[in-house]
């Protein structure tokens, strides 16, 4: 039976409550594998596992339950090892790395921030801040729309101004939120998002970070800002050694 890995903790970390279940249908009981000063939170891995909503939520719920009582290094969904012994072997091989990451991420959570431009609001902002664009738009209107050259010139000016606004917005969002975070990681690009970033934040400073998000919303109302969190610090669990002794032990993704 292959082993599904949710995350890695210190051996002294409180075990998940009895009855905690994870991925699969029926859901598999969650257990811990201890090796030295480390422990892995695991369950038996179901066959044919797919990233369906039920199992994605189960994976997240296990990490939330474990993370409520201390630091856990989260594994990505779908991390499967050949068997329990393979998991404990990796704990031995990468003990130094995992222990360093547990110390560094103790008391930390992740917030993922996505900011998307609201098209009409951005255009209004650009027009209101650029007298030359306003004047040319008005001249074209009075001329019944303007000539082809005038229309093309106005379009080029608007595109240039929007791009400049985007650069300014990215810098403003990053500057404001970075001031309240311990670290920042670029998130995966997504269609329509101007900003896609993950922020490492102390649990005891989370309110200050969320207040900074509200400042961004107030100062940049032409952006739609979405926040996910608090989450386990997925984006800040750095890869371990590039050549583990057993390359199959890593599962789909590893810290």
C-alpha cells in the first residue's frame, strides 16, 4: 500500500486527534510516522487519486488541523511515497533541511493575494489623470469621432497610460503588503490577474497585514483585490536536496 503524505512536523508535535481522516472514498484514517526528531503526517493512499474538490478539501483540512497546534511543513496535494519505510527514510536523509524549515516557519502562515484591474475604473483613472488624453478625446468627439490618425493616436496614448498605471499598481501593492510580511513569493500567473503573490506573515501580525490589504483596496479602488488565507506556508517550504538517495520517495512534490 502506497503512503499519502500531508506534511512534516517535529516529533514532539501533538498528533492529529483520533478519528481524523484524509483523502479517499472512504476517507483514510490519518496517522503519524516518527523518525528521530521529525514526524510525517500520512494516511494510506487511495488508488486513482484525482484533484477533486472532496479530496482537495480533505488534504487542506488535515493540514489545518495539524497546523492549529504548531508548525507543519505542508506537502502539495498528491504527494505519494512507495510505502511507510520510504517516508521515514526521507526524514532521515533530509533531517537537517526539514528541521531548519520548521524553525524558520514556526508561527508563520501564508496569504495569497490576487489583484485584477477593473477595466472601466482603470480607464476612468487614466483619463482623469492625463489632461492630454482628455483634450484629444474631447477634440475627437467634437470632430465627429476624429480622423483615423487621431483615433489611432488616442488609442496608443491610452494603451501607454494603462501600461504605466499597471506598473505603478504592481509596485504600490507590493510595497504596501511587503512592509507587513516576513517574505514574499511570486505566485503562478493567472489570466486577468495583475498581481499574483504569496506573503509569509506571522500569526501575531496577521491583522496588520489584513489592514494593509484594506489600505490597498481603499487607495487603489480600480483594482479587485482577493485574499486567501491564512494557509499553511506552501510557497515558502524550499526544496530539499536536488539528489535524494531515493528519488521515488518524494512523491508528486516535496518540501
